[in-house]
């Protein structure tokens, strides 16, 4: 348990992030913690690198909406100070708190208080001895050995409230390290690609590593380590878990066609406008935006709500059934209005408000009109196919 958040043991995978404010500035740090919690963070880590930071934590912890982890580097006494401040968890890096007697002291104090510790192995700060032992480079084996060595120190004082991370900036090394660690221990694992960099590359690297392991059943809590506003980390982590079906959806799942020669609207612009309109609304529905009424409703028939463009207007559908016709410049507003109604009253109640037969006739009329104007092959694929056949004839 990290505060009131369970980690491991079949509990939902949790999302973590880290503040970038000076912890000594407790008001600014609390504001960022609240922002992170609103974005989907279940646990937040704050640095504790000076006595003023520990004092800040004493003011932060009682007012925080989520459990707080103190991030400790080099100075083991900062870990003891953070425990006095009432933090819910410690993060220790074996690469820079190296004296076994210091590690045992911290573990003993944490044991007596029932406070868990994350062993945070990092490929960039591996203990020099392990670095040299494994050929002067970061390897999965070296990181796993570092974690197991730290567990051994904890075991000497009877401490086992442990979660572990073995992060690297290399996705393949990170994946292999966690696979080996999962085979070596049953302790909960905290997943992440360290120093992933700014979006979009950082998002891609983090997702590649974290999602691969989660799909294999490895991992209990996650953090995206981005060179960006930490709110983006929390939001990305939450969205990943929702996409994998590992957490209940909090906000919309927006699906949209990639556009084609048949599109009647700028799908990209409308999708971006919709994402902005839904950003702060916690409506856990799947919403579809389709560029044409010819194929759109069929391709998105499983969405809770959607809209397809056709001849200067939008055809709104609910659970695959045509429900209404709206002006093209009102499509996003209509989606928000209907999404809020469906979220509160349900799809059946929404459909009961409208003349679905009339809406279906209007959609079919526009569909047939577009087929007459554009033909069955708006992307001119038939011409390309004929050329292909002539090449191989």
C-alpha cells in the first residue's frame, strides 16, 4: 500500500508522475500535485534533496489528494527526514546510496513505520562496480543484479515492503531487464523508460516499453518520464491503461477516420476541435468523427456516439443508429451536448428523444447523393488496380 493506493497483488495498475517544482515551495508543489491528480495520477513523487524540501513535505503530505513518494538521492539522511515528514513511500537509487549500513538504517526506519520503498535502479546511475563487472556498459543483467543486491540488504533487517524499477533510456534494454526481474522476484514492479525525452518521440518510446510489458502481464505501476509538463505524463499514463483495458475509462475515447478522397470535412481539424471541447469533461464514452456518410456510420457502428459529414451537414448516430442531422459548423457542439446527455441518461433515453427513421432517411439521401457525385471509387483505386494488372499481364 502506498498510502491508500494498492500496488501489485492484482490491484489495478496505477499511474505515477513527479513534480518539477522546488519541494520547499509547498504551495506551488501542492498546486502541481492537484493538477497531476486531475490528469489521472494516482501517486505523485516529490524530490527530497535538502532539509527545506523535507520541511515542505511535512506541509504537503496532509493536504495532498494522492499519496506522496519522496525521491532520495545520495543523502540517506534525507530519507529519514522524509519519513519524519510523513511520506507514504520512499524511492532509493542503489547507484548513489551505496553504503550498506545506510541502506539498512533507512529500511529499518521504514519497516517500523510500515512505509514501502521503491528500489529505483537506473541505467544512467548504475553502481560503478556492477558497471565494470558487466563489461563497462549498462545491461539488463547488471540492473537486475543491482535490484536483487538491494533486496538482500533489506532482508537483513526484515523489510519486504518493496517495489522495484529497472529503468533504462534504451527500450530494448528496459524491456529485457523487466522480463528478467519478473522471473527473479514476485515484488511489484514500477515500469518506465527513463529520460525518454520530449513528445512525440518520448511518448512513443515510453509507450513501446511500458505497453509491451503490460501486455505480457508484467508491471503494477507506471510512469512516463517525459521532457514536458508532468501533467502530460499523468495524462499519457492514464490513456495508455484505458487503451489496454487495464483501467476504467475516465474521458472519451475519440476515434476518427484518417480521411480520404470521399471526406466532406477537414477530419483532422474537427477531431482536434472535439478533443479540445471534451478535454476537461469526464465522459467515458467512445465518440467517432467520420469524414463521410458513405462508410462512416458503418465503420464506427460500435461507438457510443458519432457524427459523419455529408453534403454540408453532419449526421449524428448513437450506437450505430441515425439520430439527428446538424449543421456542419455545429457538429462538435452537438457531440458534446449529446455525449453529456448519454452519459447522464443512457443511449436508450437519447434515442427515445429522436425520430430515428427520419434521421436514417436523411442520411441515406445524402449517402446516395455523394455516390452519384463521387462514384463508388472516390480514391480512384480502380484505375490503379488496372495499371497493376497491366504490369503483370
